[in-house]
C-alpha cells in the first residue's frame, strides 16, 4: 500500500510540474508576442470625428439614461 501511495504522490508532482512549466511557457510566449506586436505595429491615436460636439454627447447620455430607466421598469 505504501508503494501505491508513493507512486500516486510522484504522479501528482510530475503532473503539477508539467502544468506549471506549460503555464510559465505560455506567459513567456504571450509577453514575447506582445513585444513583437508593439514593435511592428505602433499604437495609433484615435481621433474623435470632427463633427461631434458636446451637445451630441449630452444627447447620447440622455438616450442611454432613458433606455436604462425603461429597461428597469420592465
């Protein structure tokens, strides 16, 4: 019985080690890919459309507020 328990613990440790190594490799690869993407595809600034004004924003806020109130009534 002792041999079976030690085999189970050994199998558990090997499995946990493999999962830990896989997750570590995943984090390294994701960070590497992010650096490559940032290098070759620089971030571009998004400009707001020229026709938008503060009045448009106020109308949008009013429409969203009305929609939320209507949803909550149901």
